C-alpha cells in the first residue's frame, strides 16, 4: 500500500522485535489518524494506534504491540509504555468479553456510583480488576468519562451506559449474559443529555426538522437583540455620544 502523507509508516510493515503487525484494513485506519498530524508530530497518533492494537487483541495490549506502535511512530518504546499504562482505557491483561468501567468521580459518585460498583461485585462475584469465571465480565473503577450530565454511568467496552440505577445496570448485565440486544446511552429513555423532563429550548423546528435557532444555516446571522444593540451603539444612543 502506498502512503503519501506519512511515507515512513509503510517501512515498518514487518517490525522487529515481536510478531505483532496490522492488517491492511488496520493500516488504512491507522493512516487516517496519522494524516491528522504533520509527519514530524506523528507521535500524536499514539492513542488511536494503541486503541487499534487493543481492539485487534481482544481488549488488551501486549508488549509486542506496544513496541510495534513505538516503531511505527518512531518513538522511544518507554514513551509508548508510559502512555499505555497511564490511561485506564488500556488493559494489559484480558479483561473479559465485557470490560465495565464504573465512573466514580464526583457527579457520578453523588448520584450513586458506589451502589453500582457494589451491585456489580455482588452480582458478578468478582472484586475490582477480576474477570468472572465464565470470562464474560470484569469491573474497574475509573475517573470522569465525560458524560457527567447523565450520571451515574459506566463504559462497557467502547460504549456508554448512562442514567443508571443498580436495577437498570443489573438488567444490562442480564441482557448481555443472555445475548440480548442492549440499549446504549441513557437507560432512562432520554435523548443524549436533554433534560429528564424533555427539551426546554430549541423546541421549534423548521420544515426540514432542524432546530430554529438564530445561527443555523440560512438564518439571519445576527440575532435581533444583538443587531438593535449594535445599531444603538453605532448611532450613539446608548452612550449619549453627542452630549
Ligand atoms: S463524573 Fe462520571 S462521567 Fe463525569
């Protein structure tokens, strides 16, 4: 495969040491990330490349995968190890088929994160960091996952499960164990992070179904109140300019 944006990348198709290597499809994905950065800053792609490795390996990173990324990005291996061991999104042992990360930071904590963790430990019969005997689940506590509006929440593999109670999360576990489809996002039925009682702003839509807000495409760019204030300022009314 020819690479134009980052020509050095393709020279590392058969890295040594180790036997880890991307497939052509994984290379295509990696090169999309690399194309976001100048060639001399390709180390910036370390997180998405490690993520591709982890997905390829079924949920965790190996030493050889980390070394491979270091070669691809021309980084000192220790720097890639540092990144891979800093972020809780990366595992270094098999985390089971469903890796559950319970957010325990303040908004989730005050909304019941501890109850979620206790329910999971009791239901799954594991402590934090352990994998269930059937290899299906493991649980870890992590810091804010950026969905505080829908607290408490957990991340399961690469998707979020929000607006949780112990009962709601228990149902998710039962559904996953039974192979039933699981609703992603809010478990309370709300759309993204709109108010629990439904939207209170942008409730009117135009004929195309788009919210009727002032700066939408095709709308008057300047809201009326801004235009009036600007015109008053320009005419000197607001400041009493000619006195
Ligand atoms: S505190 Fe839990 S998502 Fe931010």
